[in-house]
C-alpha cells in the first residue's frame, strides 16, 4: 500500500472509532428542528450531512480542513519557482487532514502522472457525439466511459467484504482524478481547435500538464490553473455537485458513476454553469453598449434591466454565504497582480462595486455579494481561453478533488445508503393542524 493510502487508513480508523463512541454516548443529541419552510425551500440550513473535508461559514467563507483560502495560498506546497498552491497538496490535505510536505504533494503528482493514461474507447465515446455537444455533456459521457476501469465495481462483483470498500474507492478516486485533465483537454481541442490534440508531458505537475494539453504554455496561466483548480475543489457537502456525488455513492455506485452524478449537477446554471453565464452576461453588456468598459451607471442600468426581465444576475448570491466569497477575492488578488488593466477584468470589478446595493434593494436576495463564478471567466479570457462553454469543465476537474476525497471518507466511515423522509402537502397540513390543536 502507498504511504498516502496508509496514512488515510490510519486517520480514518481513528475517526471511525471516535464516531462510534460519539454515537453510543450522544446519538440522541438533537441538532435542531426542521421547519416546514426549510423542507419546502431547498433544505436550507438543516444539518443533515457529514462531510469531513471542508466547512463553510456564511460570513467567513470556506475552510478546507480548518484552513482559509489565504492560509492555504501561504502554506500549501508550490512547484519550484511558483507562488500559487498545487491541487496535489490540497488533495493530500483534504484526504488526510495533514498539511502536506513538498514530498507528499510530489508523491501525489507522480502517482497521478503514472495513472493518467486514458483508454482509447473513451476518446471514441467523445467522438461519437456531435462536436456541437456542450462540453459538460461530453465530459459526463467520457466519465461514464471511463467507468469500465472501475476497480470498485469489479471488486464488488467479485464479492468483497464491506471492510474493503474504502480501498477500491481510494484506487478509483486516484485513477479518475489522474485521467480527468487528459479527457477535459481532449474535449477542448476537439471542440475548439479542430481536433489538433496535444500529448501530455509527464514531467509537468497536474495543473501545468492540463494547461499544456489545452495548448497554454504560458507560466502565468499555469499559475492561474494551480490556483483555480485548488480553490474550486470543495465547498462542504450540501452543494449540488458534492451532495449528488455523496448521494449516488451511498448506493455503492462506484466513484465514476457517483462523480458523473455530481457533474450533471454542476452543469446547472444556478451551480457551476454560472461561470459560463457570467462571462456571457458581461459580453452581452459590452456588446449592447458598444464598449469594453461600460461606466458604473451603465452597468447599474443593465443589472436593473436583467432583474426586470425576471432573470438572475449570474455570479451573485449564494445559498449559504452572506459575504463576498473568498474564492472571488483570491481571483481578484491574482488579477490585480497580473492583469489589472484588462478591460473585462475591470468590468468585473465595476460590477462588484455596483451590483450589491441594487441586489440588496430588491429586499428578497439574501446574499447580494459575488460568488466564485463572478471572476473566473474574465481571468481565463485574459489568457486567451475564450470559449466560455468550456469553463464549467474546468470547475468539474477541480471539484473532483473534494468530492472524491469525501467519497473515500464515506466508505472508510461505513456511511449507509442515504434516504431522508419525504412527505406530501396533505401530510404537512395534518402536522400543522395537530400542532394548532396542541397549542389551542
Ligand atoms: N439575481 C437575481 N435574483 C436572485 C439572485 C441573483 N443573483 N440571487 C438570488 N435571487 C433571487 C432568487 O431567485 C429568489 O427569487 P424568488 O423568491 O423569486 O424565487 C430570491 O432571490 C431569494 O433567493 P436566495 O434565498 O437569496 O438564494 P437561493 O439560496 O435560493 O439561491 C443561488 C442561491 C446561488 C442559486 C442564487 O443566488 C442565484 O441564482 N444566483 C445566480 C446564479 C449563480 O451565480 N450561481 C452560482 C452559485 C455558486 C456555485 O454554486 O457555483
């Protein structure tokens, strides 16, 4: 067994024992009541999922294993000469809870490079789809095609013990993550670069190799990819992509099937597709006004027009966050350093100044501040990644780190099949009537 896997097993066994005691001694502790409004309104705020890798505070933003994004940018290992953290290090942290050394991150990087070969039939599945197919649909089809490689599915069919589930889940997670950049880059080159593919460079780290295979060899872009793939990885367990992966995994569907479920959720415009929608919205704004740098007054009018047409302002609002997303801030800092004069970047910053008070004035939007998707497209465009339909695939490659690390934990902790109770409105009315009688 590799030493990362050993370390994971060690910390997982320890936590499993702690949870056993916790449940024996305090299993009946109430975490709060569920209201009718919560049940009808997207289960907001109901503490009903356990996710070890990260925790979201509505005012402070995400912490990965207790570390904020600024702390991670400082403490996680970097490549030689780099200043942004590597996703390899972040994955080690999510999986084990330990801050990795350079050697740990390097070990993950080598393992992923070694496992990155994608079988030919996966490319054939992608090629079978019309080239006009949305990149997220191609990505999901490719993930399903990769499922033929699942060690978990094979081992389960061979009849393994429950105690071994985590082991095969871990192996699938590592192989799937290793292969995603090649698959994603293939889709990119197929759709936008006349199918002129670029072979992987096994000497590069995961992010740089991904950039290279897409056709971007600029060092600053590689740094952006390291930051991007780190900060999009995880956002605790209740968001659609994380929850869908966890839910499907709870049926013991293998990591490929589970992750694909997460990705079909990420492809929704209220979730990951918002990064595509943001840049479209900004480009429409620029085209409508005939300028790359509309004034704040013009932006304000455009926001009001969007709202009056019954549409959302993409990149703004959040189901949990109530402040500016620190993932937005990290990207803004990167842009301030590397491309402060870019017209679209400046427009993103002007929207940030103008949008919150307008959104707040509607009286119904709970969070008027920008989320992660409000900034990413402008940065990608600056470096020449112009095809916004592809942006959610980048998000998906990153999200694999968080949701697959969590899936390893789900199996290591022996979590059961997820099956919350649903009810009908008739039943709800009966509960309300009963409660009314009790207080009368
Ligand atoms: N523009 C316009 N209206 C918005 C809005 C926005 N950015 N954000 C919320 N609202 C509206 C909601 O649609 C809802 O309207 P109705 O009462 O008419 O249905 C009302 O305000 C209350 O919504 P909320 O409680 O503040 O927000 P939710 O938790 O229901 O939804 C989210 C959260 C993210 C789906 C929503 O803010 C939104 O649609 N934002 C735009 C899309 C976006 O950026 N998504 C990316 C989120 C991050 C990610 O997952 O990647």
